């Protein structure tokens, strides 16, 4: 029993001595390698290492006249094509007031869809102006409702057929805030309704 313990003790001492001997050889004086620092070559690399480097360099594709080749770039100087989606407005050049009125008349005559769109834009701008200053009588007019008429029938009578294409919820809720005490969804004959002045 004692002999087994003694052998184990000797094995531990031997291992400790080997570890201390190994650590004594590498005392850390070398430190880490530094970039761009020159070191003294203590031994030449062996032939297998050099053969591996040569095989890697031979496999690397190199061009014979890499420095003499030129790459020419050309820049496209033409106009870039633009894509317009259906229903998208084209950019309009700024013109004088008379030119704008003439172009508005041409747009109204061009197609009913464009005239309805133009009317909706004008109506919304006038409605927003009316909202910004609700007490200014220059920004609204008062229309008397007929019996059995709803808000959009009243707007059609005041502005024309394009008024039926206005956004219903926004128009109704906005005009309701401008006309307190009047039920715009169910108008009675003789109700006075304030609408934007176009």
C-alpha cells in the first residue's frame, strides 16, 4: 500500500519538475511579435515548408502584363429615361397667372377625370383655407339646403357634378366642424350650410 502511494508521489514530483523545467525555458522574454519589426532568423525553414509555399505561389493566377493594361470607363451622357405610373401627375413648369389659367382651361377640356382631380385639389385647398380662418367670410359662402337633399347633393348643386367625387368621410367631417348645430348627414329644408368659396 505504501509502495503505491510512494509511486504516485514520485509521479507527481516528476510532473512538477518537468513543468517547472519547461516553463524555465520560456521565460517570456521574447514577448509577442510586433508588426513591422525585424527579427533575427535563428534557423532556416525546412524544405517541405518551402515546397508548400512554392506550390501556393504557382497556383496564384498572375497576368503577364498586368501593369501595362488599361481599363477605360465610359460615362453615359444621354438623358435618363423616366417612368410615369398611371394616374401620376407630370411635373408642370411654372408659368404666369394667365398661363396657369389657360392651362387649367385646357386641362378641364382635356378629360373629365383630370377636371375632377383639379376640382378636388381646388376644393381641398379652399377647405383648408376655410379651416385656418373660420371667421373670415371671404373664405366661405352659405348655401340653403332644399328638403330631402343630402350634403353631396347640395355640393353638386353649388359646384357641379365633380363634387360627387370628393372624399366622403373627410369632406363630411370637416364641413360638420364648420357647421355646428346642422346635421349634414340628414339636412332639413332651409338649413344654412357654410361651404368653401372657390
